[in-house]
C-alpha cells in the first residue's frame, strides 16, 4: 500500500497513484505542478514539458488544493507535508526545496530518520531541539 500524504493545513490528500503532487513556483515566477514518487528516498519527478525544473534552484512549494505554502517558516529550504504510514501513524516529512538536492526526513516526535544522498545537509538542523533552532 502506498504511503498517504496530506497537506498540514487543509488535510487534503496530496498523492494520486504513486505520485505526490505539489504546486511549485521558481524565483522567476514559473509555476507548475510537480509529481514526485511517493516512495521515501525516490526522487523521480515528473512535470509538464512546459514547466522545466532548474537544477540547484530554490522553489516555493504549495499545496495543490489550498495553495498553503509548504516551505517551513523557520527554514525555507525544508518543505513539510504529513504522511500516514502502513500502521496508520501520522508523521512529518520534510524534503529539500532545491531541485537536484536529494534528501528526505521522516520526523516522528523526537526521532528523525533521513533518506537520500544529501541527507546530511539538514540533519544537524533537525537534530537540534526546537528551542535552539532560532540561533542557527
Ligand atoms: Zn492544503
């Protein structure tokens, strides 16, 4: 059974088939939809040919249903969604907002599990207790 993803704001389901659907915007205001594989650590992305993703560029990510901005207020580089796993547990998933940066974090209470070749990048940030994050 695939993982189910939902918007932290409107709770709408964001996965269709084996894709997690985001609405995204580049700094040059190019907008479009991104289909990302629902499997954690799989970075296969599909977009319409008219919406070409630029490597190394920071995108804004939005819920495709309510357009809530999913980049975290406290760290723009992390995009937050909720996921319900096979056991029905809801966890927080963070991915990078930079195209071509491959890291995923599964956050459950105080535990962080990371995936992807670039996983080290935000690991230190996420391992720090909340109250200290503002000093980073
Ligand atoms: Zn939403």
